[in-house]
């Protein structure tokens, strides 16, 4: 596996020195698996044909399900100048073109960044980015129309994205491990404005349809479950 290291940024202007090191796959995997979800970071950007980043933002996963290394449950945009410079440099070196996302883990002991993957596609983070002032979908649209290179945008960090269903599962797992209590979980949910994976006050239709279909499936499976319980009872009774 290749690990990436960036020199400490005493001055945010110089680009970090990128080093690669071949390490034991098992040791890296164990270290990543042991990391907390607060160390799940990502770099999101749109680059021109030469790999030059036009607009970007960095974000972190507050919680995932399963915890630490699962699917995004509660996420936020967060300032990380070191990661922004590293991601921009990598995009130019590869080079990457168009929309992309880089997923990173950071070693809490050494500060080393581990690049897990690069995805060249639109994803749920772009909804959150647009809500915080950096609309990479609009950046892509404008660039494809006239190859424009607008001024850099500075994202806000006051709106988070939440999948309540996944986050509730993450909370139950973390509570079982003694890592998160009910009060702390609820406090984290009311701590910031939010957008959601499915629900929106301005357009509740998709959310209502989702739950209507889910309840319909549960109702359809109801008779089968009752018959299954009866069969099990009859088999044990005999």
C-alpha cells in the first residue's frame, strides 16, 4: 500500500512535499481500522484539463455506520489547510480532470495521510458543499460552457449533512461500546443547521414516498411472518 506524507505547513502558501512509502499491507490495514471516525477526511474539487483545481472544499465524517470505517451518517465541511494543499498538489501531479473526491485517513500519531481512494463522480458531499457556498456542480456546468476559471470560493462550515437512520444505528453501536451517550448524541444533532439525505422542508414528497413504500413492504410481509411464527410454535409443540 502507498502512504502519503506531507511536510508540516508552517507557511500555508508553499505546497507540501509529497512522499510515498511502501508499507506492510496488514499493518496499514490494522492502523486504519483502529482509527476513530473523526480522522476520516476527504478532499472534493473540480479541476480543469491540466489538473488545476478551480473550486474545492475539505470535509470530515463525524460519524459513520458501522462506526469509524462505514457509510457516511453525519458529516460536515471543516477547514484543513494541509489537506487542501495536499489534495490540490496530488490533482496536478496525477493529473485529475473534472469532478473528483479523495478519501483520506490521518494517522493520529504521525500525522501521515493515507489516501484510500479517488472517486471521479458526483456524490452526496456536493449537496452539503452547495449548502455551504461551494457548488461544485455549478462549477462544472460553467466550466463546460465556457472553460471559466472564476475566483476561489471560501466555504462556510455552519451546515451539516445527516442521514438520521444511519446515525441512529451508529449511535446504538457507539453506545454499546461505551463511546457515546444519549445526551452527547442529541447535543451533536442540535449543534448545527442541517440538510438531510432524503428529507427537505421545501420538498417532503420523496421522504413521504420512501416511508409509504417501506410501510407497504412491512405490511405485505406481515402474514408471512405470522405463519412463520405459527409453524415454529407447532414444530416445538409437537
